[in-house]
């Protein structure tokens, strides 16, 4: 009976946030408290700017929900995006703290602060700054998410600092390098299916559109991307994401102006919950 009760609670928590589990960005909400999620991301481009061939990056990720307000994840990447063959590339640490929540029936408003750090072996390529295996650096920002029944809207503003050794030497690079960036995103999600919930085993289908932008004050470069995506949630604990990202405006040198992302995530509810002694 206790197990069934926990499943019901988790089911209602996940279904309420189904359309705000963004594909390319993080919402202000966290994974369920005392839970662990494992995720595998495949990010790939059809033709990169260095070798002119199909390139991809695999990112296995472990996420931990400490409580309803705090979560963190650790990830690593294996890639051939900057090298001729696949090799270990980077290590990434991420933490998020939800500091405000106003919850109501079928809607909520949440705000969270996040911080991220990454170290990579990848060479310094391109104007674009990302911590997904491409640059050594740190990032911090604010996320705001509003849910109205079947529709969710989430916005992010963050600042990134690249901590590459070339930042402090006397070499003049041509073209000049970017070492800091402002990142912005606006994500909208809509729950397409089911129309009504009857149990936690129902398939959820969510439709997303995300606007992703970056500005670099060093060289005054920028881009704006649009990223539509589909998300399938199975048994309230497994999630498949498929998204396509393409540039609508920009003057940055980038690996590619369009890319694909496919990911699969499995959540183990109450994995960190202490079991009562019989």
C-alpha cells in the first residue's frame, strides 16, 4: 500500500510538470525529491566546419534530487566534434536551487538559481561559447517558469566565463577569441496527450519550441536559434526527447548552424529515500 501511495504522489507531481521538462534547457523545477535520473544525450551535426563531416557528442549524465528545492548533476562527454576520432572530452558539474515557488491547482510559478562548471580537453575552436564539452568555464544564471495547466513558459538568463589558459597570455589570436557571453532562452511547452489522466502508465506527448540566444561582449558577436522538439514520457519515469536546432540570425563562427539532439532519461523515484525497518 505504501508503495502504491508513493507511485500516486510521484505520478501527480510528474504529470503536473510534464510540459515543462524542456529539451534544450532546464526549467525552474527539479526532478522529484530523493530520486535519481540517468540520461544519455546524443548531440550531432550533419556537417561540421572543421572536417566537413558528420560529428557527434555522447553525454551520459547522472542527476540527483536532494529535496524539492535542490538538485545537481554530473556528466561527461565523448566526442569527435573537435578531433578526427572519438575520445574522452569533458567533465561537467551542475547545481540548481529553487528559491521561490507559488503552487496552485493546475498552475505554478517557480524561480531557480543555477551554477555550472566544465573542464574539457577540446581545442579552442569557434566564437560560440558552450560548456557542453566545447570550453573550460563557469556559468551562473536565473530560471523562471510558469505553468498553466497544459502549457508552460520558461525563461533563462545566464552569464558564462571561459577559463582557458589563453585568456591570460600575450598571444594575439586571429580571429580574436571570446571569453565571456550572455545566454538567453525562452521555452514553451504544450501537453498534447493525454487529454485526461487516468493512471501513471499513460503515454505523455509534449511539444516544445525553444528560442536560444547568445551575445559575446568581447567581440560583439551573437546568434539566435530556434529549436522545436517532441518529448515522449513512458510510465511517468522514462523520457525520450527528439529536437532540431537551427540558426535564424547571427554572425558567429560556429561548428554548425543546425544540429540534432536525441536523449533518453530514466528516473528512479525515491531511490534515496530511507527505508523504514520492518
